[in-house]
């Protein structure tokens, strides 16, 4: 079925589904996935990551897993967020291709075979869904358009819908990236800066929500924007922080020194050559601007040196307390 062999993989397709309080939708979603993938003859696994649900989602997962050998389950002790759920789910995948989707039935499993084909046959590293027709309120669609526009501008990746939960990845991508905070929105950006540049897009169906309520909040766009700035900085300067801080420090230091030389030169010219009465250099406002610029430059240099020393000793930002597992070691 594919140009690249999948014989070395236990399954052809791994599906990672993060969820929070989606007990009602899980039976229908898993039946739908099973039906679609059975029709296309794909071997697969479904990894359901319960991100600290307060309803009976975990009970439903355990019950479904008793009769469905394709299902795997991971349960967090508390809510960590979608990025954490995806990151932990990715580590458990064994498939040639990894797909992600939401658990609320708004993503259609009918898209999975085509997404799999685009990775294995068309050679994409990553394919992102594009919900061209959405069934969301304006309070969600308008911020989403703004978010997507800013992300396209900063990243240079021409995707319409970065935040679509329905995506497909070559297995090498999920083995090479780290997702935390609200950075699940920027996986295409992270993948690009990790060297995976063949990123595609597929128009996908968007279903109306059938059960439960949306987990969307406007504050997520604030956090997401801050994470975009973080990703931009870390991806470009993580291995060479002195290039950033050193450059900024040099510019600030040079600016301060030029202002100082100008003030001293002006003092010498007016006082000694023209014999004019002038203020002391330290009495002029520009002197304090120069002093501030020199001080900031020195501080940025020091920051750069410290960052160089610690850049290989990052914090364990992806340690999460997993409470239970189903069909996983």
C-alpha cells in the first residue's frame, strides 16, 4: 500500500486521542474508527489519553478495552493539558504513521486513510487538517483566524488551520519533537525547525458537537501566543543563546559607548578649542542614557554566557504523573 515499507512496525497506523470528560462520545468514536480502518485493511492502535477527566471517561475506556484489543489507555492523575497528553501518547505509539484527533466526534475518522496515504505514498512528513467549513461560534472562529494569520507570518508555513486536532505524522517526526505548555498548536512549526519541511494540508470535515461542552477558552490564545514567542526563540537560539544575547548586548554596549564618546568629544571641542562654557558630561541627560545602555549591554553579555553554560541541562518539563494504563506496559 505504501512506497515506504511498514513491515518493521507492529501496526501501520497509531491514533492518539487526548480527552477530557468525553465519556459519552468514546463508544461511538471507537466504533467509527474500527469500522473505517477495517474497511481499508489497515492495522492500527488507538491510544486514548485521559487528561484528568472528572466524569466516568476512564471507566468507559477500561470497559471498551476489555473487548477491543486495538485500544490502549493512559490516565493522568490530574489535568495537565492537551500538549502533555499528546506528548505522553506519542511515546507509546508503535505505528509507521501517527494520527491525532479530538475525542468529541467533531473530527471524522473517515479522513484517516487519506491522511495515512499522504504520509506513506505522497511522502509528506506532516499533514495538517483544514476545517474550511466550521461549526463553531464567532467567539472561537474569529480569534482562530487571527491566531492562524500571526502563526503563518512568524513561521512562514502556509497552513490555514494550525490548531486543527486532526493531523498525521511520519513516525520520525513524533520521535524528534517535544510538546509542552500550549505548544500542540505549533507542532508544524516545531517540526519545521526540527528539519521536517515537507508539510502538507488536507481539507477535512468538521462535525457539529454531539455530546458535552467545548473546552475552548479565549485565555488559551494568550497562552498560545506566548508559547509561539517561546518556540521562536528556543528553536532558533537554544544551541547558540550567545548569538542572541551577545548581539543584543553588543548593540546596546556600542550605542552607550558612542553616546559617551560624543559627549566627551563635544566637551573637549567646546571647552578647550572654542573656550565656551559647557555643562559637565555627567550633568547631561544623554550621559545617563549612555550609562544605561552600557549596563544593559553588560547584563545581556552575562546572560548569554550563563545561557551557554546551562543550555545542555534543560529541566524535565515533560514528567507527568500517570495514574493508570490499559493494554500498555
